């Protein structure tokens, strides 16, 4: 699947929650970011329950600090988030500016602290700035930690974890290739040779395929074909079959 930064908003004022959500969603759409609002809720308990049921890989949070009707504060929620998620950027949006120091003392390490009494226009601008900054930190984190397969369509860059890629094949459309992954099939401009140079971990089984041998689920020796968990198959050139067979069998045994 395409890697996405999940966004969560938690604010007990329904009008403010809706407004913040609208600002964030609109800004994500305008900038075409690989982000999505996963949840907007007035309840920190509901937020934590959702994170437990559907933990995101990467997340950006906009949290109030005080929830008078709830047993859990925004600060306690942030601490729980830190304990549960590996990558979480946290922004507090609150009237309680005096709490800023406490968030650092409790090792929450928020990305920013937006004070509500600066006015709606400035709050909106700070929300947009933090969407930008959160997305920048997220993409920097990915580039430093993930082995990614990247491609460009219409000037926009997409990324997939290399572990999700099954193979890349020449497309029927000239000067285009297709990437076959765990949950998608995408066609984009490119040449197999350039991709082979960029991603040496993909093995060229014949003139039309670059294969991630780690994801091969079976081998058909009679027809010299490799199969994958989703049922897709690729050909293997006769002169390369023995080497591919040895590599695949070693992987399947492990």
C-alpha cells in the first residue's frame, strides 16, 4: 500500500473540532500530500481506543490539553501515544499556555504548541504550518529508515515499502512500466533498465521483469515461471532459470 501519514484531531469543543478538521483536510487536499484524517473526536478515550484497534505506522496529532468531562487529559493522552507509536508528531492546541513547560518536563516532546487566544486566523495559519512541518518530518524519517520504491506520476512522487513490491514489468504502453505490489497495480512512465540501476535488489528474470525474490511464493519449473501471493506470475529466461531457482528455493526454505 502507499505509505500515508495519518492525522488525528482531539478537541472537546464541537465547533472548534469541525473547524480544525476542515482546515487540515482542505490543506492536505490543496497540497496533494500523502496524508489523511484518520479520526476527529472530542474524546481522548475514543482516540486511544481507535489507536489500539487500528494503530497507524506514522501519525500526526492535534490535541487539546484539558478535557473537563473526560477522565484523561490531553497530556496523559500524549504520553500514551508516545508509548504506543514509533513515529508520532504531536501538536497541542489549547488555551492553557502555562502547560507548555509541563509537556516538556513529562518528555512528551511536542512538535508545536498553538495557543487559542491568538485568534482564529493565526490558529488556522499555525495548523497549516504544522501540517507542512509534520509532513516534512515524516518524509525525512521515511527516507532515513525505510527501504522505499519510489515513482513519479504527473510530477507527484509516490513511495511504496520495498517489502510490498512483487515485481516491475514493462507495460503495453510505450515508455511505461507497471509495479505489481501487495495491494495495488500502478503504471507510470519509466524504463526497466533505469529501475534496475536504481534498485539493485530487484532481480532481472528476463527482458520484461524485475523481481523482488523475497516475495516469490512458488516456482513452476516446467514453465519457468515464478508465482506471488496475489496469484501474479512472471517469466524467467532459460539462461537465468537455474540461478533464480537456487535463490528462490533458498528463500522459501528460510
